[in-house]
């Protein structure tokens, strides 16, 4: 009796099954026994070979005989399943499993967050209720399997391509509708401004053209008046100094134009300058917001450019009737 008491204090219980006289059968209790910290808590029994992994339909399947005696198969998804998921599935399958761990070939425990794709590269050990099962790595899946995934990056690429294939046409159609609405709104905002700008542009252009004709008329009258004085009133000896000073004065006027504008006196540029000068004067009188008009024109050009780039992909997804009924102003 003293032997039984000592064994019970150490966490060992005697079986209630009948035994042969003179021999005592001893079983370890499920209660954990205290071990020193320097000693591994896993059993030192030789590894069992009752666990195997084989590929079925492109996925690794773990075949394991549970402590209850039933053989169970666990289908793994290497890129998604972790070590913790596998151990939880084993524990949930058999209530008799009270300890489960996964070790590498060196006996070091693998963390629960480690992906099974990393574990299956090499051999490993599966410890269940202090029984160590040696598991041989099956390697990668056969290359002819349709469900073969080489790495997580390939899976991400496939998901991204699938997402783009499913959502890109809808996104393009939605974006096309938004651009058409923006185009219509900008055109409505620009319509009154465009009328005022067109009217002011016509007046400024008429003013610049009128000044050009006025200059031509002045030079014509000046040449005719000098010719009249030379041949009918005075002699050339008297008119020569006059023409010299007129020419010198004209040169001074050209130079003064350069000093004031920092531009050479070229008639196309002078006409454009006069046009802009008159246009801004009239815009200030009519309180025309030139900055707002330019911003709206820039936005309109951007929207039209986006519509032009988006037109071909969207038309590939639209029926013919819908393409023909689209407004021509958005083209």
C-alpha cells in the first residue's frame, strides 16, 4: 500500500484491469508531471511512422491515426493553413488529444503562426499525447496539377488579375459616366462665359485691325504729303533734311517700343499685343473673370482627354445601339 501511495504522489495510477498475480501494470496519468526546465517535456520514445502526407487533387493530405484508434485525414492548404490551424483541427477531432505540437528534425518546436507551406519543405515531427510521429516531406505538388501554387506571390497575382477582370469593366463604365456628367456641367458653366468672351474677342480683333489700317493710312498720307511738298511747293534741297528728321523720329519710336515692351516691333506680335490689351480692358469693364474662364477651359480639356483615352476600352464592352446613341459632343 505504501508503494501505491508513493506512485500516486508522483502522478502515476494503477490500472483497474485484472493483472496476473505478482505483476503490477502501471500507466501514466493524463495529469502533467513536473519536469525540470532544462529537460524537454516531450516524450523520448522512438518516433512513430503512423503519419503520412500524400497529394490528392493537388493538395497535401495528412493521414493520422488518432489516440481513439480512428484514422483521420486532414486536407491542407499550404498557403493558407498554419501550424496552429492543423493542431486545432487535430484537437477538435479527438477529445482524447490533450497535447499536440509540431517539431522540426532538430527537436525544436515550430510556432503556431508558421505557414504549412514552409513546414512541408522539410521533414518534421508531430507530437500527440507524448507520442512522436515522424513525418516525411512530400515535396512540392506535381506540375500537372491545376491547383498547384508555387508561392504566395503567385496566388496574390492570380487574385489581382481575377479582381481586375471582374471589376475593371464596371469601373470603366462608371468612370465614363462620371466624365460625361463632368463634361456636361463644364459646358453649361462655360456657355455664358464663352458668349461674352467671343463678343469681346471680336471687338478687340476689330480694334487691332482698325489700328493697323490707321497706320497704313497715316504712312500713305505722309508719303503723299512729302511728295507734294517736294515737287510742287519746295525743292528737294529743302525737303531732304525734313525727310531725314522724319526717318530719325520713326527710328526713335521703334526703339521706344522695344524699351517699353522688351520686344522687337514685329507686326504680328504687335497686333497680338494690341488685341490682348484691348481684350483685358473690356474684360475689366464688364467684370469678366478671365482666371475662372481659363480654369474651366483647362478642366474641360482634361475631361475630354480622359474620355478620349477611355473611349476604346468602354466601347468594347457596350452594345452597338448604345454607342450610336451617345452624344456627339463628348467625342
